[in-house]
C-alpha cells in the first residue's frame, strides 16, 4: 500500500503510532486522527496510511473505517482482510468484530509513542498544545 507522500508533509508520527497497535487489534481512521489530533480528521489519517512506505514494518492493515469496514480498494482490500485474519481478527458480515478487536487501551510503549507523535504533529502543524 505505497503511495507518494504529500510534498512537505511528514507522516512519521502517524507511522510510529500505527506501529504501536498490537497484533489482533484495530483502530479506525477517525480514532487515529483524534489520538494524534490530525487536522482534517479521518481523511488525513487515510492519506497518511495511503502513503505508507513498503518494507518498514508499518501495520497499515490495522487501520479501518468506522465500524470495522475495509475502505481500501482491491487488490489491497483482499490483502488487508487476509493480514487481519492471519492475526486472529474475526469478521462478521464483512466487517471486523469491533467489540472484540478494537484497540482502546494505551499502555507502556503505545502511550509514549502517542505522546511523542502528538508533539511532532503539533510542531509541524503550528498548532498550540491543549
């Protein structure tokens, strides 16, 4: 799932945060955007995931649409589903079983990754911390 990175835009904080999502857990584009306070919300998170470079171990497949829907197009949709199923993620009527697999708890490394990612996003966006 590699695409060109937007000129002058660093997705590194997003990639770092996504790397902290455990196997078998998923997060929505909107939740990712809220966690990192990305301007533009879920669409910006989607652009970041579309720009994921290959070969860096970034688990792009763990980020889904609201309610567990796979939003990417083929052939990546089939690949995303296979990767999630290989991690033990179950699907119900074409959607991820959100109650079972949603990633809600930020502990240890994930919390540290979130803090550093937020700081970097704020630095690049010029926004003031809350």
